[in-house]
C-alpha cells in the first residue's frame, strides 16, 4: 500500500510542476509580446496596438506576481502619448516599491516635460539607488 501512495504523490507533484511550468510559459510569452510592443520600433502606438498590449498586460498580471507589468504599462502609455497616465502608473509603482531603480528611471523620463520637479526628484532617487561605479 505505501508504494501506491508514494506513486500517487509523485504523479500529483508531477502534474503540479507541469501546470506551474505551463503558467510560467504563458506569462513569459505575454511578456515577450509586450516587450516587442513597448520597446519595438519607435513612434507613437496606435489604439489597436495599445488594446493588444492591455490584453497582454491583463494576462501577465494574472500570472506574474511582481510589478513588471506596471512598468510595461507605463512605457506603452507613454508611447501612446498618454504621459499623465504613465506617470500615475509609475507613481503607484514607486510608492509600492521604493527601491525599484527601473521604475524611478522610467518616472524621471516620463515626467521630464509634464512635471520637471517630479522628474528631478525621480532622477535624484535613481542616483541614490544606482550601484556605485567602481574607480578605474
């Protein structure tokens, strides 16, 4: 009887691991596509592209526990000319993760024309968080 139980436990664990890997692959696929949209060819993003990015972000948020989808959202909004919305997303992100260097850098860039004072504060925080540059 114990052998059957051990085999059943192994099967359950294998199924759980396979399910987890499938979820991770789906999240990675969504992030790859969002990355292409956010950082692909230059220029302003059209409504169709922004809509596709929003769909992918919903998928990514369901499957990804970190703040990376928020950073992608801010970049997509910025490229779509929705700078104020991008700044709002980044403000929430840095409030939730004050040590997120990438979020502070994106905030500094997004705010430079809309809110120069905020951009300056974000650049200062970015410099505080940046790893020291070794002496040559």
